[in-house]
């Protein structure tokens, strides 16, 4: 049994609303690239531990991580999730409604580079960000997050180990380089306090300094 399977079996207890998501992805011809349950569970905990009330997600897919994030929110907490594909946002909306969380979650469709910048211009602020979309734009998403982050906000980014390829000096694939650049950028950024947590495919958690 792998370490991830061991952790998953002990700590991730998916209910029916989460368990049905892979099937909805298949039915809608969508990729099965949701975060693993152990990352999802950690996202719920991080939202709860930080007392976050206004969460922004980049990359919705079928709403799996949205459900984990929204489950960490207090009663009046809100999650806004940015998604490029109309179909993905529709499936995510359905799955989130099935989980009884539709009053907390709003999906915004379009290229997140633009929709994120629109939110910044509107003056909205957030206390928790979860980045899980196109790897080449992780640094622009981080910069956008810093423009609308409350002091002490959390910025978490997924897939930062990229299946271990980031640590393989021989691997120069485009997305490996994108992720490496993001990790190095965050590690050296004085505006943040950060640590890479080797859970799932790696979650880089940063706190915005006050
Ligand atoms: C890895 S999946 C997200 C998985 C989701 N966070 C989960 O765990 O359930 C990445 C998603 O980002 C979306 N995406 C890719 N490029 C994007 C962009 N430029 N703007 C917004 N969404 C984008 C994809 O369509 C896809 O649904």
C-alpha cells in the first residue's frame, strides 16, 4: 500500500456527494484530475483553522475541491470559483448543489487571467486562495491574489511536486518548468511565509505577511 493510500484510508471519508464526482466527470467527458481526497481534507482543515470567510478558487473542474473548501467555511462564508470551461462550471454547479452547498458557492466562467483581474478591479478582498488551473499562469494568479488578499491570507497551490518531476533535474517539460519556477518564486518571495506540504501531488501553502 502506498503512503498516500494509507493516509487516504485512515483520514478521508468521502460521503456520497464526493464519491459520485468521478462518475459525473466520466459522463461529461471531463478529465479525472480533481485533487485527491487527502488534499481535499487538508483544504477543509486549512479553511477552518484560518477562520477564512471569503475563499477564491482558480480551476473548478467538477466541483470536488470546491466542496472540500466550502465545507470548511462558517455559515455565512463564501467561495467564488473561476473556471474557463462552461461545461466544467455547469457540472461543478450541479455537484455542489447535490452537496447542499449552492448557497455558498458561485462559479464565474472565462479565462481566470481576466475574471481574476475583474474581481480585483471590483475591490473584493479574500482571505483564502486555492490555485489549481493552468500551470503556466500560477505566478500571475499569485500576483493577482496579492492585490486582493487580506493581511494574513492563505494562498495554496496544488500539483507543486508534479508527480515528483520537479525534483528530476533531467526533466525539462514545459509544465515541470512552470511549476519549478512557481516554487522558486514563492520560496524567495519576502511578501510570503511558505512551506511545501508533500500531500497528494504537493500543496504549496503561503501566508501573506501582515
Ligand atoms: C486540475 S483541474 C481543477 C480541479 C479542481 N480544483 C478539483 O480538484 O476538483 C483544472 C481546471 O482549471 C481549468 N482551467 C484551465 N485553464 C484555465 C484558465 N485560464 N482559467 C480558468 N480555468 C482554467 C480547467 O478547465 C480545469 O477545469
